[in-house]
């Protein structure tokens, strides 16, 4: 498959994944019934699987390794942090205030990940 197509799939998956995270966070904060719908628990996993598969495929096709590209290693570490904080925001936070703080923090981490991806720099604030 063409790397341009894979990149389009990857970027689209990023946008959809973040949109679902944002929406689920809003629903969580409002105690909205849609959060309990079955598709809400399955759709993010499907989207994130496509996102991960496209990321691995793209890195492989372009010959980029996190051991040789510090920006990619930073992006992967930030992704792991995003997953942990996102889990606190949507499931594991004991109070609504903890969940809100985690939800907002996860969005800051997401912005960092996107900035690193765009600049190919682990310290994107120096590039922007």
C-alpha cells in the first residue's frame, strides 16, 4: 500500500480517535446516557487498532525506528502517558474532579503528540 494512503488513514484515525475521546469526556462530565451505549465501548478500540496498525505500517514503510528517531520514541512514550491519563479520565478516576483534571491533561498530552508528529522534534516548542 502507498505510504500516502497509509498516512491519510493514520491522520484520519488520529482525528476520529481524539473526537471520540473528547465526546466521551463531555458525556462523562455530564453523566449523559449515551456514554452507556454499547458502541461507545467498542468503537474507540476499533479506531485505535486502525490507528496503531497504520502507525506501525507507516514507520516500517519509511524505515523509521524509535531507536534511531528520538522524536518517534518521544511520541510513543507520550502515547503511553495519554493512554494512562485517558483511562483515569474515562474509567478509573474516583471523583469527577479527578476525571476532569485527567481529561484536560490527556488533551495537553495529545497536543504534544501531534506537535511532535508535525515537527519531528521531541521538543516541538523549540521548532514552532
